[in-house]
C-alpha cells in the first residue's frame, strides 16, 4: 500500500502547479530547438494520453496507434506552440486526432462508439476477470449514452485525470462550465447505474 500523502493546502498547491507549468513551458521552448528535450514531457503525458485514447477506442492496439499519432502531430506542430498549459495543448491535439479517427470510421460505416472492448484485468481468478470486464463494459455503455459534451468532460476527468481548469483549457470552456457538466454527468450516470441494477434503466433513460 502506498504511503499516505500529506494534504496540500490551496496556496501551496497553486504554487506547485505554477512551478510545474513553468517547467513544462521551458521544456517546450527548449524542444522547439532540439526535439530531444521533449522526452520528459513524453514520459509524463504518454500514460494519460493513452488512457484517454483507450477509453474512446475499440482496442488496445487502436489506442496505441492513436497515442502515437498524437505525439507525431504534436512534434510536427511544436514550433506553433506559443505558451500556455502544455497538457491542455496536448489534449487539444488528442481530441482532434480522435475526431479525425471517428470521421474516417464513419465513412467506412464503423463507429468506435458502437464498439466495446473488454480489458482483461490481471486478477488470479477468471471469475473476477469476467466480473471486472463486465463492470467496465457496463460503465462504458452508460458513458456512451451521455450527450457528447458530457462524454468529453468525463473522459478527460476519468481517463486523463485533468482538473476542471485543464479540461476547460482543452475544450475552450470555463472551469465553471466544466464543473457543471461534470456534476450533471456524474449525477446522470449514478441515476442510470442504480436503475440498471434494479432493472428500470430503459424507463430512466426515457424520462430524461
């Protein structure tokens, strides 16, 4: 079990975030002259970008390909970076990559939102693996029923671990608007989940 973290007060947290953002901006500026300087940013953001792509794709291989496209596009556009939150810049690129991917899929009559790929979990019991995969698949199914704007904020929050401020920068919305969308999405998911457990899910959806 990891050690408990010491709570960080708001002023200290803001200072830590600002210091981190300044360091990331410095790395981006350095990478504009030497792409090798981008390596620390890749190490930091690759897992989060992969998790974001994985939630919105059908297979692990597809998520890996999409994540690779994100970084390829980011490196190609690195000279256009003019400051600001590096994470938001990268997730804006990821969002555009996913949109392009969905448009290509739709042209071939295949929508990734209609696909569910169960992710096997490294549990010793096969029954636990099946139960966990079913639970994840059920949650993805509920999320896909949300309006598109709520899907986006939920994915950026759950998969990428972004704050409301970071999500707002990524989507071009205020942090307050993001918090409202998150609150509504979570309440709706909780309501649907409870209804699905007792067998009243269709009635709940129709009442929305």
